[in-house]
C-alpha cells in the first residue's frame, strides 16, 4: 500500500470537521466548567470510536453479504480490505 492510501482519513471531511468543532467548544468550556468539559470530551471520544467501529462493521457486512450469497469476493477486494485494517490498526497504535 502506498503512503497516501495509508494516510487517508478514517472519517469523511464533514464528519471530521463537525467533531473538531465540537472538540473546540469543549475545550473552550473547560475554564468555566471543567467537570462538564471532561464529561463532554469522554462522550465525544466514545462517539468517534463508535463511528469508526460502525464504518468497519459496514465494510465487513458488505464482504460477508457477498459470501452469504455464494458470491466470490475478489482477492483484490480482500487485499484492499486487509490494507485498510492494517492502516487503521497501525494508526491506532501510533497514538
């Protein structure tokens, strides 16, 4: 996999921007209400993690759906799926 594919965003641009704006708001509220800011940060991180998990689950369902219908999944599709998982896995471990 080339470097550009490994660095593709895990979320869409609009979704990422929405999460960044929410994070910025949370940080801005910290001085006035630190506990609520931490609660909100926890909730936001959990939401992002759930979104990422759902994205991978949808992809997995697509592959499994092909198998369940008796369709062969092209080796190239499986290779790309494995590369996406590897990229995601490596980025998670780098944090």
